[in-house]
């Protein structure tokens, strides 16, 4: 209400009465002129509107496309979909930092691959060790401890570790538009899950707070564990072996096993997410497979078909053939990261 300074009490009272008599009309006018902005960090255009149209159609009980809340399942990849992933997966940087801290107890690593490359910050050298070398780094750095201890190490790392080129905390390199999309879906009765190739416990240690999701909605690759009682205290201890890789065909398998329903909304950014989007497109309910296409070399990175990280080749072709929505990061997002707002 306008400040009515320097007016007499009688004039103030008169205006107040007039205002009250017209309150319903003025309020309605205000709501029309200033509607709540949906997905504010998304530029107006086909991509944003297609998301809104889908959500509105499946949440309208009078619509033929209506989906009951119990079946409004949305699944999101993490790396490259909710936060950045270049020049290497952020969990790999965590593993490398752990190896460096463990190195004083392993002088032999100075001349032993893949540890020599890790200690030299040689990503190319590490890549040359192949999948076996990468897995060795992850297994050594992620096992041999109790689960709560591991999560504490991850939380400490994410509170301090800086990205080598962005010079920001890794946890700050989340996508603001995607945070808005998560919130928008939850506001409209969707049950949102993270289904990522990253480690389940690695993500649960910190993304529950960042994404405002409970840990039981976060699924990823799993390391083998076992129950032990040490010094009279029960614990779940991490073993140096993989139990499950949540990537490619593993994603729909994990979704079926742990969620038990096909998603109606699924988001990914690479060929590793293609099976999850195909599984979503197979739903008999109206569905929405969505790809993030990294096209912004200025604010983030531009990569797709030939990238060694987050390769998007088959998925891009299938999205174009089947009419799936593809986010053009450079054109569809007004900001990329929260600190740009």
C-alpha cells in the first residue's frame, strides 16, 4: 500500500476505506500483472514452454493426460545434468585428492601407475591407464573405512575443494536452472530421484542438502560393503570392489529394482542416460524425456559427440528422431550457476 505520509488522519482514514472497498479488484489486477514467474532462469522459448505445458497437462485432473501423484516419478542424472563434469567427473577429483593424502604412507606410488599420474596431476596419463586404472584409483581411495567416515571425508572435501579452472567450490558448480526445475516438479506433486553413474554414498554425503532431496531418493553406483562390529560398535565397511554400476542399461535396471515404477519425466546429458530416457518414453502415461546439451563454451563448456566425458552422440540422434526435448544451454538458460544471478 502506498505510504500516505504528510496526510491528515482523516484523509488517511478516508483513503483506507476506499482502498478496502476496492481491495478485491486491485488484488486481482495485481495478480494478472505480476504472475508468479516459473523457471525464472530459463529464457522464454520452446524448451521452457514445453516443460510447463507438460507439467500443467499431467497435473490437471480434467485433462486426458492427467497422471496421479503416485505415478509422477521424475529421475535426474547428476554429472553434467545437475552440476558440471568437465574436465573430469568431480568424484574423480575427490579420489585424486584422497590418493595424494594417502601417498606419504605409500612411497612406491611415485613410480607406480595409475598413482604416478594422479600425484603428477596428469589427467591424460591417468586416462591412458584405461578403465582398470581409473577403477583402481577409485577403489583405493573409496574403501577400507566405515561408511560414516567416508561420508564425513566427502563433506569435508566439498566444503573446501576448488575446481581447477573455475576456481569455485565444486558444490557451487550446480546449475541454477536445474535447481528451479527440481523445485517446480516437486511443487507439482512429482517424486524426484537422482539416478547417476556417480557413487551413491558420495552423492548422499552432500547433495541431499544442495538439491533438497532425502538420501533415499538418491541412487548411483555402489561399492560392496559388509557389516562388522569393531570395538563393540556396529558399522558398514566399504570393500575395494564394485557391487553395481549405475550407467547405461544399469539405470533402468536400478530404477525398476529400487523405485519400482517407470519415470514419466527423465533428464540426462549423455549416452550413458539414453537407456533411462528410453525407459521413460516407454511409459504408457504421457512422458517427457529431456536432454541437456552442453553448447555454452563461454559460461560452461561446449561438448557432445566426441567428448571423453559426457559423450552425447547416439542420444542426440535419438532425441532428434523421436522429438524429445533438448536443452540448448547457451540459448535456453539466462544463467548457468547460482553465483551468476
